[in-house]
């Protein structure tokens, strides 16, 4: 049976009520007798008319009365149902005001029905049914057959960049560079500091304290110009034990031979490093 709470407009509705005994108003009437004309309905304040289906005691011989209203009888915002014993001696009058709603929980999530905003998978997961959403873009349903991939994102990003006015992009870059520079020559100073970093490659016949280089960029030209600086071997250098190892330079020749505080392993030809 479909959800009954809250009552839905223009949809059949079932509810159970209890009728208070006239003989003892502290208890409900057992097996109340209902006859034609005892139960009437009014739609949005309209004229009262007999309920199409006369309520019945359910379960039998109990104090519970089952009331069934048709879709037509529920086609209003306020449905008034009046129980009044025409015989006048068994049970007390009862008035019910059923305020209806256009949609219920069933219309939101379960089961999958055309026109509903959410669908529920067999496993119970709820998701948006884009096929039921007006003016949707790419359809992304519970099946997940169409989704945004990394390539889609890259394409969208490139499209956004293409659509941005060149003046706006250039202006933003200039603004950011100005912020970094902060009118103190910061960018220029940073660029100059990188020129002092020297890249090099080990030549033949090196020891743990005497490093023969096959190349330096920029090349050594003055004795002891690297004295006091630090040599660091690259993470991907040939000699594994030297990777990321650092030591200080105590002297160097103009031809690029470096004297250093002893390394743990002698470098071999082809090892690479930087001097900071």
C-alpha cells in the first residue's frame, strides 16, 4: 500500500479511527454499528455527502473502524469527514480534518517512477534522475555510465581559459607578480640567487675527500671560489649511497677539483650534484 502520511491530494486514502461510546465516554465503542448516512465528507468546505464506501469495523468485533476515501473524495486541500450516529444512541460524533499535500515521500525516492526527482537503486542508494530534470546538462544517472572524467575536467578548464579575456588574464598575472615583488626587487633578487647554484658531474679517480669533476656549470675559474659552500648529490645519481648526501667544500682548484669533508662513499664517474 502506498504511503498514507501525509494524505495526498486526489489519491485514495485509508485510515483507522475509534468512536467514543455514548454510554461511557471513557472508552471506545466496541463493534460500533455504522449505517448509510452515518459518515459524510466535505471537500474544501463544500456540501456534505455520504462517503462512497461505508466504513467497517476492522478487525471484526474490535473498537477499530477502517475508513476508505476515494481519490475523488480526496481531491481538495482540506477534507472534512464527519462521523455522526443517525440512530443517536451508540457512539459520539467525530470530526476529522485531513489536510492534503501534492507530494509524499514516495514521490521523492522510491520506487523509480517517471516524473520523480530521485531514484533508488536495488541497494537502497538514492540519486538524482537527470532524465526527469528540466534543461539538464550531461546525464549522470545511478548507473554511472556517463560521468565527468579527468579529460573532461581538463577540457572544461581549457575552455574556461579560452573564454577569459586576454586583458583580464594579463592584468591578473601582472597584479600577482607585483604582489610577489612588493616593490622591493624580490623577484629580481630571487632570480639572481638561482644563478649561484652550480650543477656538476663527477669525473674519474675521485675519492671520498677529493672530487674530480668532468663538468661544472658555471665552470670553476678561480681557486677556492666554492670554499665554504655545500655540495649535495642528486636523488637519482648513479651511486645509491650518495643520493641526497651533502658535505662542505674546504677548497677547490681552478680546474674544478674539489676538496671536501669526507663522504661515506667515493663518487664514480657520471654521478651528478649541485653546489649551493
